C-alpha cells in the first residue's frame, strides 16, 4: 500500500475522549495488520488532515509508537523499522523465551469462551489456506494468539509478547503468502489447538516452541530465496 493510499484510508475518529489515544490505537492496529508497510513514510501533517484534527495529537501518537518500537523517526517523517536477519533472530529468541511458558500458563484459565475463540481462529486459518489468502492467514494467526493470550494471567507478560509479535510482522508478511508455509503454519495451529483442548500444559509448551521454530525457519528460507 502506498503512503497516499494509507492516508486516504484514514477516517476521522471524532472528538470524544483522548484523540491522541485513539489515533495511537488506530495506527497501531494498522501496523499490526501490515496495512502500513516498510516502504511508507508517515507524515504528521498528512495524517492530521486525514483524521480531521490538528498536528499535535497525531505527533503525540507517532512519538509514542516510536517509544514502543513500532516506528522510527526519519528525515522524511516516520517509518516502520527495517529488520535484518540478526534482528529477526533476536526477536524469535525472545519469543521462544516467553511464549511457550505463557501459553502453558494459559491452560489454567482456558474456558469454553477461549475454546470457541480458538476454534473460530483455526477455522479462519483453514479457509485462508484453502483460498491462498496471505491477509486472511495473518489475521487468523492474530486471532489464534489473542484467544490464548486472553487466558494469560500476567498483563505485563501479555503486553511484552504482543509487542514482540507485532515487531515480527515483517516475518508474517514475508512468509505467509507462500502456500507451503501456510500449510506448515496451519499444521502448527492444529497441533496447538489439540493441545489446548486437552488442557495439556506440557504439550502446549512443546508445540508452541516448535511453531516458533518453524516460523523462524520459514523466514530465513524466504530470505535465501
């Protein structure tokens, strides 16, 4: 998506509440979904016009996204940081330290609502693979993660995992458009789903670690190609 199309897709968020907070949430959601790409430049004045607001709340939202690691400042506005192979390796190292144990801990609070949410996400992933849709596969992965993260008791842990996952968005964009990688990812979600349904903490931990290793391998394979 071009910078022009990103700005054109923005709609006014209205006035109630903190406008800076709402702009921050909207831009972060666009970054999480990949709607804002690595080659785009976000100019505060352009975004302010698109939201129908002044420059200040937009600037506050953009600077907050910089502090959170979603964006970097450049001579021409703000941009998504580029990740090299070492950056991706470091991100996955952190994720392997956090997510398997966090997913295992989620089993304690895994209830019928979480089970239903996980099932819907898995069905969305199946349909995405059948249609070959990278966008839908990315969304299904996000839904699946949100379902089990909602059962993690430690909010700081949830925040940390969410942020590192968001920063690895470049991995999903690079890999989940490939049909083979989509099938591998779906197989990983299937095994995780079964482990959650069985309330088996050890299997959840094991399959989460395997899922992350497969995602990292897919990225490095895509880089080589």
